[in-house]
């Protein structure tokens, strides 16, 4: 019986703490007034932001060696070879913007 009461008391404390932490996280997630554009990751934008996408394909380059082109994914944005061996590249920017 004492074990059950202690377990219930612990459960109440954990639930209360979890609610408090979740409220603090929600408050931290609010953006101050202003206009913002951020790189998108995971396919969706934070609340209040809208998706904006753009690209440049087949950018002609002097050379495609690592000195001139370093392929990378940053969130949902990409810099990559367009066709390996053709000295061209692609740039895809995927962002989220909020305008005040």
C-alpha cells in the first residue's frame, strides 16, 4: 500500500514537471517581432512561417574539383554536381520566411 501511494505521488510530481517544461519550451519557440528567413529542415516550416524555394541549375564552373565545389546538404537545401564530369553544379535553397 505504501509503495502504491509513493508511486502515485511520484507520478503526480513527474506529470506536473512535464507540463511545466512543455510550457517553457512553447514560450521559447516564439519569435520576436520582425521579418525572418531561415533555412528549412525536415520539410515543414515553424508556425507563422511560409515555405520559399529557389534554385539555380546547371551553373557552369571553371572546375568541379573540391577546391571549387563542395557538395553539401544543409537541412533541405543542397549544393551538388549537376552532372559529374561536366563542370556544372546545382544550388537548391529551401527556406521559411515570416514578414512583419
